[in-house]
C-alpha cells in the first residue's frame, strides 16, 4: 500500500506541475487577447476541447471529465479576465 500511495503522490505532483504550466500558457493567451482586443470567452473552442478529451471516458468517468473541464475552463477564463483587467501579473 505504501508503494501505491507513493506512486499516487508522484502522479499528483506531476499533474499539478502540468496544470501550473497550463495556467502559464493561459496567461500568455490572455496577453494576446488583450493586445488584439479579443473576447475572453470562445464557446466554440471550449466545445472542441471538451469533445477532444471525452475519448478518455473509457478510463475516466465521463462525469469527472465533464466537471473537470467545466472547472478548468471557468478558472482559465477567470485568470484571463484578471490579466486583461490588470488585476493579475
């Protein structure tokens, strides 16, 4: 059991590193949108992303994937809004 928990801990650390890297890119996207006067929300892109990763629903519960992407998109848009408004560095 200890070895399995160590593996989970390592996976969690890697997941969080990737999420942090994703938010770095989200901030870059926000800067681009700010410079080009583009809206934060892009529902078409959100739908493409959501559908693209539903292929994992055979290994990950579909409900989890849906909630995960809803949460990821919510915070991605929130960070973009903060960058564009100047509330975030």
